[in-house]
C-alpha cells in the first residue's frame, strides 16, 4: 500500500528538516542546512533496515519503493527551482555562471561517453584474452 510509503517519507522529511534547521542554528546560519539530504538518507536507511522489513515486503513495499524512487527527482527539481530563483535575484553574473556551467556540462557529455566506451573496450579485450 502506497500510504505506508508516504508515511515513511513524511516522517523522514520532518526529521530531516528539523535536523537541518537545528544544524543551521548550531552553525550560525539562518537557513536549513542539508535538511532534505538528511531526509533522503533517513529514507534510504529506514527502507533498508530490519525494523522496517515488514513494511518493505508485500504490497506495502511497493509504496515505499515508489516513494524512494520518486524522492530523488523531486528533491532535484526543488533544489533546481531554488537555485534558479537565487540566480535571478543574484543578478547577471549569477545567471551567466549558471548558464556557463550547464553549457560546459553538456559539452563534456560526449567526451565522458568516449572515455567510458574506451574503458569498456579495454576491459572487454582483457577479458577475451
């Protein structure tokens, strides 16, 4: 049942956000420091721990697996939205830096792909010999 996945996700999110807020206060930053990341780690740990094994099997397990799989894209989308909003408020330099990082990343994809293919070719040749 997907509802158990939602319950586990919400508990992990609440604990993570509270922990991130407390960590921010301890560090003297008026922001949540890593709350969403802490929540994601808690979700991974909770869904693979022994006390929750009964929840992760059967129909309830499909809900937890669903939300575990959906959590990372949701977090990335939320972070991207915040980064874009901060870049727009930060001015032209922040926008240029963001666009440059994206363009460089896109340009590196074919290069990294060739490196990966070359690495695979070397390992398959050594296995064949």
